[in-house]
């Protein structure tokens, strides 16, 4: 998922009132086609940074 798509998900989730999310599905984040090592929830757009 690219950063622009992540932002769209986050904005849509905020418009819904930011309800709790269990983050049921995550995908790898990509920047310019390359994986960043981070993951993003496909439901709410929360980003999970790799340690």
C-alpha cells in the first residue's frame, strides 16, 4: 500500500468518527514501489513501524 492510499484510509476512518479497530488485516507499505518494512491496517490506515 502506498502512502497516499494510507492517508485516504485514515481520512475515511476519521470521517466515520474513528471507532475502535482490531486491525484484522495488514499489508506491507510501499514507497515508490519498494517495501519500507512497515505495515498498514487495511481497515483504518494505522501504520505499524518495524522495530
